[in-house]
C-alpha cells in the first residue's frame, strides 16, 4: 500500500476524507461525492502495518480492547483526524483532512454576527451541525481572531486536536482526549483551576461535561463547544433532555442566563467546486432568555426570523443569500431548505 501516493492524490483532488478499507481500493470524499482511486485493493496485512506506525502503545491497547480508536496524525504537509476500526473482522481507516493553516474568519462566508462573538467576555456559545459541517473550522477561526486581538488565556479540550495554534496575544494550551486527559469532564473540571478566560470543549456529549460547561459559563468564563444538532430549538431541547426530569426547570433557568448564541451550520456544494456554509444564528436577547426559561422553544424559529436586524439569521435566509451571491445552485438550495415552497417564492421574487 503506497500511503504517500494515496495521501498526495487526496490532497491534489481536495478530498475532505480518505477511506482505507480492506478488500477495497482507496476511496476519497471530494465535496459530497465518493471517488474510488485506480489502486490495487487494500490488503488487511498492509493496513495493519500502517496502523502499527500510526498508533502509540496506549492507542494500540485501546484498539485491541475496543476495536475502535480515534487519534490525530500528521505528515510533513498535512494533519488528519483518524478513526481506526474493524469491519467484517478486518481493519479499516477513516481519515479526515485537517487544514494546517487556520483560515481567517472573514474568508469563510459566515454572517458578520459570528465575528462579534469573539468580543464576548463570558457565557456559552454553541456551534452545532452534522459531522463534517465545518464546526471545528468555525471555532478555530473564531479563536484565532481572539488570539490576534486580545490578551486571554485559552484552553482547548479536543478529541483529537485538529488545528494547532501558536500563541500570539493569547496564551493557548491544547489538551487531547486520551493523551492529556481521560475525559472531557475531567479536562474541564481541572481547566477551571488553570486560570482560563476561554475554554473550548470539543463536544458536550454527556451530562457531566454539559453540566460543567454551563457552570463554567456561569462563573465568568467564555465557553465554546459543539453539539450534533441541526438548529437552535433542537440544541436547547437536547441539553435540557440530558438532565433528569426533576432538574430540567433549573437547567432551563441556568441555560437562559448563560447561553449567548447558537450557530447551526451545514455545508453546501459551491458553484465551481468546494463547499460553503448555510447558517442559522440565534443571539440570546431578553426575549430568547424568557423563551428558554419558560420552555417555549418552539417559538425560537419565529424569533430568529423577525430579528435579522439584531444579527440573527434564519437558515433559509442564509441559503437564499448564497443563491443571490452566486455561490449555490438554486435547485440545490431549495432541496436543502426547511420550507422549499417558501424559499422558491423568495428566489423567484
């Protein structure tokens, strides 16, 4: 298996993901499609040799125990987020390309309200979306903007570390799950004793991590994190549903006090190649805080739609802007909208 050739080809084609599966040729994901390389099928023994090179002793033990392990891996020219696993009893590797250079926030085609989040002194900011929706890039670019303009201590808790930062105005520490800490909850608990101004939590994936993140935001820190939810309403409900029923009223009140913004994004194929984000932005003003506190989250979409002057952005309005700016095909935009008929009327106007 010529891994260097496979990775070079992936880089040339702008692949976001590389799939190395025993019994198959290498497969690349380019934009939203899959492309098989003209390469001999991959043999299990060759994959195991490569896995042995990629994994540390600790990761080898985790792989043997769980038949699955996540890690970061780098070549001289690129970094990858990697999952090593078994399928049909033989090894497979999924690699996601992580660009080594953190893009400037103003190059990501994101609404201006997102840049303003860099000026928040405290609170909870959530970037949500499906896997591969650009959450990590948005957060990295936001942190880099802070790094270039403010004197703050930033601690990131990641699984694994993707973009690597160089401290500029900020002091930045990056901790990786499994290497520098046993869990997000443990890393977050100890981060609070390390004098941070800003904490990035890779994902609020369990109750303990979520509870600690909200508490950290309550005690004067700016906490950034992600969830695999598709919009602001679902995000609020997902957090509340993590808690036992007898604690949900209390957590709604805490969330109402600490949540500053929910940015929900998805990537759409861009005309001419590449991807571009469609975004929903909720900014928590007094009306939104009351909605969260009183369990009226079904009203959030209407609040977003009627408060565009404050910087809030509805998903379909974002998609329409992409079409008007010549970035996304009209038919694709309509297919990805939450109200296709209404968006069609908007685009026809």
